[in-house]
C-alpha cells in the first residue's frame, strides 16, 4: 500500500495535472485487463473447440497482500501455488478421477498485475473494480468459471460481487476459515482481509453464508454474524456438526455456490505457511470430505492466504494450497466425455 501511495505522491510532487495522472492510470488498467481478456478468449475458444465441457475451471491469480492486517506475504502466493500444482512429486489426476492436464478441466488466464496497477497510485476502490472486471472477463467466455488464487482474503469481496452481478442474483457461499472475516472495517480499513464478508453480505451478493472452521472469533464477529444471518460453525462444536457439514446441499433457488478456502482453516500442523497461526483447526481430510460431498452447482471459488514467507523450506504449504486448487477445480468442472 505504501509503495503505491508513495509513487502517487511523487507524481503529484512533479506537478503533473490530475487528469494526466488519471489518464495514465486508465491506460495501465486497460492494458492489465486486456491481457486477461485475450487469455480468456483464447482459452474459451480452445475449450469450445474440444467440446464436451459444460464448465471449465479457470485459474486467475490476484497477488494482492496489502489489505492484510499482520503480514503481506500472500501477495507472493499465486506463482508458487501454480508451480506446486505441477510438481513432479505427484501426478495430474485428482482424487475423484479428473485429470487437470485436460484443458476442459483446468485452464488459466494468468495473474492480474496488482502491484503494477498500485504503482500508478490506483486506490483500493478502483482496484477492487479491476478485480471484479477481470473475473467478469473470464465468465464472458462460456464455459469458463473462475477459481481465483490469492492473495489475501480481501479479494473474495470483488470476486463474489462480480459473480453475483454477472449471474444476476445472489449465491450461496461455503467459507472455510479460522476467522469469520466479517468486521465492519478492521482497523479502519473497509477492504481489510478481515472485513471481506461484511462487504459481501451488506451488498446482498450472498443468500446463505456458511463459515466452517472458526476458532478465532470475538464479540463483534458473533454480532455481525447475527446481523447478517450467517451460519457459523466453530471448531469447538465440529464433532457435533461434522455429519451435517459433510452432507451439504447448497444453491437451490439461487444462482449457484461459491467456495472460499482460507488456508488457515487448517490446523497449522497441516499448513504452517500462513500469516495467522491458530491451533485447533481442521485436518486436510476434514476439508476434502466437506468439499467432495458438497452438492450444488459450483460457479466460482477462491483459495487465499497462503503466505510463502512463512512456509517450510520444502514448500509444504504450497503443496497443500495446490491440492485445494486441484480438488476444487475437479469439483467445479463438468466434462461430458
């Protein structure tokens, strides 16, 4: 954040007219979106030519970390998650039998150049609009569906907003996290990674929000949950709630289902490469059981808050995040032959 603001101040100190600065910002934003647009068009054409796909999961990286309240390392995550996805230590077949080498199962449009946009002094209001627009560009190319690799959890708000607006109505959200991320404005930042679901709910972009794995929640988190009618499933009652959570059926009567996975939903023993260590979390298999058994039309997803700066030397958490991406991709894609 400071870097972008610093550069804007340099431009202002050089006595450049505000309209010149804004024109420059507009050009950088348009160039950034053009790259996503053309990638999406190319991948959409390929998938349609191959045939047999009703839904193709499409990766979009959003390397944004400045809305983190503690560490900003998640900005470096997307390239490492992509690398881990194709690590030779495993194969390309998911647990439910899909092969992510099939471009009808998994495609990619690259990473949005967040830092380059911010270097021009673009503020968060416009940046969030750019993230939303990039998601819509993916969705315009049927049958592509967005799976966004973060980045901190603030990206969920513009992604969900874009999906809801593009589909023309609210969706149901399954949110796996140690934290509810529903502060009205954490430390005065309405776009904080700890406030993303407050923005989503107040915008009426979701009908149901189910938060699973919660084990760091205060009075405001619970009151905000009540205010928005959030279904909060805390770890202290997980053994009681397990059967329900492993047999979820979502999305009936709305435009579909969205999954948001904060890697710190897991106990740190399974994923040390996160900014916030919160013991007593879900196991990796707990999460996969919930994902694999979920019934509903999955229209989008994100995997966020992997922090490479806190990972092990052999990138253990990158592999964890990559497997989340692979399994969600298999769940969202629909290939008939």
